[in-house]
């Protein structure tokens, strides 16, 4: 059995921690080549002590000095680097063949593109690579000749429900009619609109089914998360936007579905545990034990599905509009949303202002072609400034 060498971009976040959990259970299959983190130096030091990667990356010089000391005290020879360019080095110089792209936000964009161009197997858990630069990223994957496996539970489910040859060429003869992305609806799916004004960050981050970071938990509550996933699905699977649907499914057991021309609907079911899609991506095309409890259908209550109310979830509507506009509109959507969510979480901005900020910035900025990484990053910076100014 060939050992796979893994670089984890964002190893201290929930996806990174779950990835290491799967790797820990299969030391004969996987070796960690690189780990990267932002500010969680102590946790990263513990991970380096256990997995002994060739390279560890943090965001700044102070963090690097602290990590270096912690590792030297334990006589661990991992090379410590810092800064945005070091994230690219983690991909290109660590000897990895597989990259788990799990850095939240635009910071993950450049190293994920570097992994694509370098022909790595890219396990994509970072939405921004496709939301901000879908066309560039897909071209980079083709240029590099590597494999792209989606790790988001919904896209991973669709990948599992599609014919194996579909990922190579979305061939009409395979009969795929629609992709159905399921959404839990978050903690406020049944809260009347007039009661949402006083929502606190703690309430918005208390997701009923999944354990996630604060930013993604808020995105789940507003359903912006699902809107970004629609844009991702458009780039991943090559179907027209009108063939990508969203269904609210509060139980989070059916992770997504594919409807075929002959009337068949194929669904992927499982526990709401990210280790399942992570293990699938790490070992594909084989399947390995993910450490996840088996799903007992006999113990489940009824499974329900309904269409989302776009008046209740304006962020979902804005995401569909940005996807339809194309070009840099999804970049603007993503940037304005990141600033608005941060203002809600850290500065006391009211919850219902999030979609207002996003809509204002989308209307303010003209749509241009997203034809280079420099253009995308410039538009991203402009949209963030516009959002801050508006707030």
C-alpha cells in the first residue's frame, strides 16, 4: 500500500482536527507533510509533536518564534515558516501529494490554487477557491492534472451519487437532471422574521446538528452558506445554475441528492459527522473506517424536506443573484458577507443587517470578468472596504 503524504491548510480548525483524527486511525496509509494555522500556536505545537510534519506555517513572525521555541524544547525538527507565501511553500515544498484545503476565507485562495497547479489531489473544504475564482481554479486543476475531491458534506454527497465517469466529463448521456443540495435551515428556520432582530451571536452559533466554527455557523443560520455551496456546485459539476436546487432538511441525514432523467433520485445518507467525507476524500476510490457511528434508520424519526422561503433567508436569494451575474459578483458577495458576519459577531451589529450590508455592496460594485488572481484579490479588497464603510 502506497502511503499518501498530506498537507493540511488550516489544521487547528474543525476540518483540520477531524482530518488528523482520520489520519491518526490509519498510520499505515497516511503521513502528515505540512500543517498550517493562524493564531492557535499551542494547538499547532501539539499537532507537530504528534505528527512530525516537515513544515509548519503560522501567520506572523511572533507566532513563528513561539512555535519554534515550543518545538525545539521537545527536539522536534519541523521547519517553521510564516506569512501568506509560506502557505504556498507548505504545498509545494513539503513533499505532499494530497492537500486538505481547509483555511476559512480568502486567505486560503492562493495556496489552494498553488496546489491545483502543482497537480496535487486537492481535498476542497475551502469555499472561497470556487466562489471567488471558480473558472481560474477549474482551469488550474486541468493544467496541473491532479484530482479534485469536494469535502463539504453536500458536494461530497453529490460526488458519491454521480456516475464515476461524470467527474471527468459532465456527459448528457449519463442522464443527470438536477442536483439537490440539502440544508438544515440552521437554528432559526422556524423563528418568525419579526423575532430575528434581537438574535445574539451565541444563538446564531448554536447549530442544531453540526459542530462548526463561528463564521460558518452564522452563514448556516442566514443560509449564505447554502448560497455559496450553490456557486461551488455550479463549478464542481458543470450543470447550469437552474438545475441546482436547495431543499431544507432539518434532520441533516440526507446530505444531498441527484435526480436522473429516468425518474431515479440517488441520495447519500450518513451521520452529520465531517469525518465521513474527509475519509472518503483521503482514501478515494477506496473506503476506509472514518470512526463514525453507523446510521440506524430504524431509530430515526421522519425525514422532512421543504423549499426555502427566500423572504426568510435573503442571503440565499442574494447568492443566487450573484451566481447568475457571474464574473466578480460572487467575490463581492463573499467579501461583503465576511465583513458583515464579523461585525455581527464582534461589534454588535444587528443580525438582520447582514443581508442589508451584502446587498448594498453587491449593488455598489460593477461586475467585471474574474480573469486573474490579482483582479479577484483587488475586487475582494474593494468590497471589504465598501462593506466596512457602509457598516
